C-alpha cells in the first residue's frame, strides 16, 4: 500500500504548507517495499474535537482545527524529524484506499520511529509535574479524566503499537514526557487512591485507560486477543459518534500490526471478524451481539455492534478454532454440564468475592446473587439466572430454560481473574443454539478438548 507522509520541503514547492517556520508537502512511499520499515517517520496522535476548517491539501474537504496545532507541537518536540504522518492529511479520502489505510493503522503506527501524543493545553500542569516526579497529585486525575484523548477510539492501537511513545501538549513549548514514565506515573497514582474511592464511577475514562497501560507495558500484539481489544474499546466513544466505523478500524489496528491489512470487506465489523479469523483468533464470539441465524454459523455474532460480554481486562492469546471436513471446531475448551456447584468451585467464587473491591462492604447474600452483583458492578448486563456447574457459575446473556441446556463451553486460552467467557449450547426443537455468557469459577486447563459447533 502507499503510505502518504508530510515531508519537509526546503524548496517550498507549489502545494506545500508552512508550519513552524518550515514548508511541508505530501509525498508517497511504498509501504510494501523491502525497506519500508526503514523509512524514518513520526506519527501524531491527537483528538479532532468539534471544530473544523478547510484542508490545505484537498479542496472541498474539512479537517480538525486542531490538526495544525498538533502538527506544530510535534515539530517543536522533534525538530530533526523530516517525515510526519498525521491522519487528517495522510489518510486517503476515497475508497478502497481509505479503508485499506484505516485497516492498516496499527501497522503504520508500529512502523513509525516514534508516536507523539498531543494532549490539550489543560494537561500542561500534569506534564510539568511528571517532569520531576514519579507520580502526580490526585487532584490532577480530574484533569486527565476530562482529557478526550484518554478515551479516543484510536488511542488504544496508536499507543500499544508504538515503538517509542511520548506525550506533549499543544502549547507546552518543548515539554515532552516519555510514554513509559507517563503511564507509570498515572498507574501509580491510581493504585494509591484510597480504597473507599470507586475508581470505576469517579474516573470511568481513566479506569478504562488502565487497561491500555497494562497492554502497553506487558503485551505484544501477538498476544493481544480480539476480546481484549473489544473490552478496552467498549469504553472508548470519542471520535466514533460521527463515524461509528472508526471503532472497528481502530480495533483492527490493535490486532493487526505486523503488516498492512486488507480484508476486502466494506462492512468494518465484518472486516474485523474476518481478519481475526485469518489470524486464528475467534474470541470475538464472546460478545453480547446477536448470533447468526444460519444453521452452520449459530455460534458466530452477526455484523453490527460487537460489545464484549464483560468489559474487564483479560489476558491470553485468544480463542483457537479450526475447520475440518466442513465442520467448525472451537479448540482448548473446558466442557461442563449443568450440576450442583462443587466445593472447589464454591471456594473459588467465595475467595474471589472476598478479595475483590467490587464486593467490599456489600451485605452477605447467596453466592449466586453475590457473584451476579459483582458482575453487574464490572459492567455485565446479562441474565442473573445462572447455570451451576461443578467448577463455577455460568451467567448467560439471556435466560435459558434449564431443561434445554446441553453443555456449557468455557474458554481456557482467554481469561479473566474471576473466570472466563464461554457459550452455553442448548436445544430448541431439533436444533442447537449458542448463547454467550460469563463463567465465574475455576478454569481447569488440563481437561480441555475441541468441540464441534457446526456441521
């Protein structure tokens, strides 16, 4: 694919623009060429906001009125950078080139020498304090909570795919904070909050941002599952209100970063699922989305919205699966039947609830009710009618009659601290159906198998 970059133009050719005392023009590089990763360039990460102004490069096209200021801040921080990628000028306007570029954003950011995050001027006090401290004053958390970049749809894949990440502000004047230091300061401050503070309610944006901190510090893109990306993106709404498809393009960029991507599908949600399937990760099935009605695809969500079944940080490489002789199998699954809750499963649920902040101070109730209350606090909106098994409690998205339940299928390669996502298989007439849900219990990796879900 062609990678469009703003390139410094000392000769000030026609069509170039002047920014921070230098002239810049658009140029194209072949990202598929052998030496593509050796092209030195800087990526800019910022929020568009609501203001618009005419593009200096494309007639009858508007861009964010913050683009030039973000570009200016980047040039101030990186005076030696002669090539810069910024979305407003470097993403093609016409399909299919535009879709191809948006699907490849993760690859673009991973190829860049560095990513410069340009925050609003309101965050200048935060960066100034970080220059000389390993933490920030808790009062500044309210400033960051209002910072739109924190929950911008593109933030996740731009940050976690970067080789080097730096933070600045529009008018910070050469203040540039290393990404690891920024994230460590924020994470440390959040971790030191008084235990009585409900972070999820008081700082919902920063609470979501903590997942990004974990992924940036620990996980490589190869280990980032579709469910992990979906869970993080569920709480990111900025910049997708006008263009909802950007939500899915940003998710694609978070899971595909080692090469330019092209699904050949114009539906961005379907493109995301197809690209996950090509990667061998089917964990997108653990979504609260409606299931496909086709007889061979009842395990698969329909295209549209794709919210995680539980917006909680997870780990693991994803959900493996394979086709064989026209049938599809989910691999590494723990298969359970409906039964009384066993002692080990009961002990696991009780221990998790006892150690969880989500349940601290709650009155003692029946174990299934207490587990459901904890899930609701986290963000689960499924049924309270759980299906008991020997190892734990399975909460389906919607109620299912006990006599219809066939098997409960639990993922083992993508997990939460409280358990794992899964599917309940149930009979209705002479057909099998699948319903996603949350398994709150002990997951035994030693007892896994492949399960046929279509034939």
